[in-house]
C-alpha cells in the first residue's frame, strides 16, 4: 500500500495542520510516512505546499514525482491547479471553491472552476461556508480532510483520534468543532460521489 498526497494552499489556511493529522494517523496505524513542505512567504499569503507519502513499506524520498500523486487536497482553488502535473491520470483533485485573492491578476472564478471541473475526479466544495455554518470558520482545512477521508488509507477513527490529539490543548470545544467539520466534509463528499 502506498498513498501520495499533495497539500496546497496559502499561508494561514492550515495546510501543515492537515499534514500533521495525516502524520499522526499514519503513525497510529503503524505506517511509514515522509513529509516535505515549502513555505513561500506564507506569512504574507504566499503559497504553501506539502508532499505527504504514506506506505506500509519503507519510503526513500519525501518528494512525490510528477504523475505519481494519488490526490491533491487544496484549500485554495488556484493553488490546486498549480500541482496538476503531479497528479496521476486517475488521481483525485479535492479543493475548496473560495479564492484567496492575493494577486491583481487572479483568474476569473468561472474559468477557474471550469478548469477544475474538467478533471475527471474532482471534488469542488464550499468548505469555507461549511466550516462557518458549523461555527468554526478556521476549520475549512478539516472539512477538506473529511472530504478526502474515503480515499485515505486510514479508518475514520484514526483520523478523528489524530484530530483530537492535535487540538486537545485548545480545549474540548475546539476538538468537537473540528470533528464536526471533518464529519460534515465526509458527508458532503459522500453525497457528491454517490
């Protein structure tokens, strides 16, 4: 078993939190994991991306070669397209629909959505609205993780335990809000894919 995941977004969107949840779940399941990350002026809304590789066998590199990613999970729609060359032909593109409009020549949203939807295995959801409706607008990243959960090599229990572990120092209310975000993302995707 081997799963290669690219996480993408901009600074402050919780890309590295998704990576930490995946890392924690993998370790809980006695799987091997390697992760790399790039912060591009992340404090100013610059690009952030992470390669996460999970396997039941030894992993020799933390970087995913082009054409070998099983999925891209992106918290920003334009950033999702930046990494398409890494995606396998039958890989999944899972992205939030809300732009982080930090450049003057940001593409028209209709064109951006059309490009995303042209990919055969895309899941484009309004994760930001889902998180906000749950009372935790910062949990868009966890909504997207929930949306990807059926494609991950972990049980929901492992992922939820990882969320609990990572957020426990912030208190039970925050843990519960993130679990709700995860479950809502999972439900939305199940409805889309079914």
